[in-house]
């Protein structure tokens, strides 16, 4: 159990600064996901916490004790790498037990700890096998087992699922979540996959170019992004964003996206003639039963470009008033290219951004 704190942490490689004054508190037992595009600094932050990279400035603390000068083996953290880092000539048992043997624990204690970890990870039948005889998911569980037996204060995961196929990634996400609920250990997880971030995290830390953009729960960063970058990065399919202008007449506020005119139910201090950016989440667009719940003035007509059915949902790309929009709709929308369709937009979920600063307007 441990709280992890970053205080104005900086990292430079030569003259290049890759982490810019990161401030972050990770509470005891939290599952935190660092997410962002390649090169944003997320793995560098993880490696600084692990002690695999030095800190150029600022301070990292575990349980309020500075660890900048503490060697990795004494930090009481365990890291699971992207490539598993298993010893191919060793059995699963010996891979899991390696750190315990290096610590010269008694054989009976090692056997007990390995058995406990194997039971948690459903690896007991495979303890005699070599890594080459295992599937990718089983190898990943062995890597986790090697971390579990140490009973660290903090688990660190560096894109552990990126080498797995899509179906196995989904399965392993569920396994990781269950593991965290069992172990109740502070967990810091790095990924570039925002779906992993949304499904795993208690809190998400979104980074760009070495700067922390926003920290919040998955719902918070999805529904109330702090800027255009966060809005665009979080969400799959991505948000629709359009330049627009504001019109105010007789107290009614409307947003004009080309020829498309949308009432604005939450004016937020917008003024006549103001230029803005409008964000429309694909799932805020409704058809069928969802459409009937919206006021008539929130409804639009469009022409289908392409429709994809994904089980109980549909992705629809359509045009309306000269604008191309992507919608994520409930149910199976059986439409073809060129078909007309009536849709509605939940205008209470519109997002507004300043076109210059790209900061959200709330």
C-alpha cells in the first residue's frame, strides 16, 4: 500500500526536455492510467518512478518519502514490461520465483509464494512449462506473477497488452481489473490505447508533449474535457469538431456550422458573432427510439455515406447541410449509401472550445 507523488518532475535527455514539471498525486490503492500519443512522456514518467531513469528536476515520493536517490531494488515497486522479459530457458515456476531466489528466501517460502501467485493467475497447470510453450496471454500472466510474488507497494505496467491480439487484449483487461480488486495495490499503467484507459482506470492522466493536460475519472475526461486535444484523444470513434459562429436573437442562442443551425440550450455566456469550435460526440447522436425523446428542433436530416453494423451498435457516416459527421447509434441501422435518414443530436452534450486557445468553454 502506497501513495505516489510527483512534485514538479522534469526529465531531460541532453538539451531535449521530454517531461515538463509534472505534478501528480496517486492515492493508495488507486489504478491510474497514463495515456497519450507516442512521445508524450508517459513511459519516461513510469521509468523514473521505477528508478530506471534519473530525475532531472523535481521530486518523486512514495508514502511521502523522496526516492530520487533510492536504487530501483529498494523502491518496493514491481514493473511489468511490454515484451514480458521472461527467461526462455527457465520454467514458469523459476521465472516467477527468480526475484525470491535472488533474495535468498527459504525454498518452502518461495514455493508457497509462487503457488499463491499461480493460483491467482490460473497458472498452476503450467508451472513446469517453458515460456515458448505458452500463449501470449499466459506469458503475460507469468510476467505479472513475477511482480505479484514480491508483494510490492506499487505495480508499474508499461503497455503490457500491446503485443496481444484484440480479443485477448479485451480478456486481459478484465483479468487486470480483477487482479487489482484482489490485490488492492497502487497501480500505475501506461498505454497509448484510450479504450484501455477508459475501461481500466480509476483516474486517467492525459499527456501531450511532456505536459499533463488533464487528470480525472474516465467519465469526467470524456464528458468535460479541458481542451480540444483531450476531447479528440478520448473517445472512439473520435469526437466531431467543427468551426462555428454564434448568433443571439431575442434571447435565443444558435450555433451556425456552415448551413447547419443548432440551438444552444446552455449559452455559457456566448455572445453574438463569437467564433467557436463545437464538439459533437458520436454517441450524442440518436436514431430510432432515442430520436423520439428529443425535441423537434434538435432533429436533423442527412444522407448516408457509409453504415457499419457492430453487433448491437452501428457506426454511421453521413452528411447534413454540407457537413460530414460520424455517429455511434444504438441498434442496427440498415441504411445504404445515399439513403436519407432522420437523426437527432442531444444538444445538452455539445462541447465548446475557444478557436485560438483551444481551451474548453464551460
